[in-house]
């Protein structure tokens, strides 16, 4: 099965990802169950975790870790009505996400793919 392309990914609190797919769906994916062992355990470091970027139908990190496209899409939870619960993130993260959503809604493209 082909899965939709990831057009934006934003690391958020508690090792979760806020993902926008080409379908317009916004979903939350919990990476915690994957952060085990030597290879994926590197993602426990916030500096490494924050290197996440879109890669086709999935996401990847600078060191090469990735999530299988079917797991990323099927195990992520759609945000209710496309709205994200902004009470669970910092004010700075809230502003960044709101601005990103406005940009995507305005022109249908993402202003940046990688999260610094």
C-alpha cells in the first residue's frame, strides 16, 4: 500500500511528532515505544530527536533512524478536526505551529521541511 507523503514534521513534547501529510491530515505520532537500544536510543537526546525531517512517506533523523511508513501513518492519531491541542506545548511551539498551519493553508506548501 502507498502511504501519503509527509510534508511537515515538528518534534513536540514527550518524544512525539506533529505530522502533516499531503492529504491535509495532521497527526500525532508517539516515538517513545521506539526509543530503545543503542540505535534508536540516540533519539532520547533532544538535540538528535529535533533533527527529524520529512522523507517521502515517512520521517528520518540525521543519524539515519526512521519509522516504517505504515507504522507512522497507521499508528499516529489524527488530531480532532485538524485542530491540535495547543495546551500541551510551550507558547513558542504553539506560535510556530499556528504560523506553519497558516502558511500551509495559504499556499499549500511548507515553508521549511527540516526542524532546527
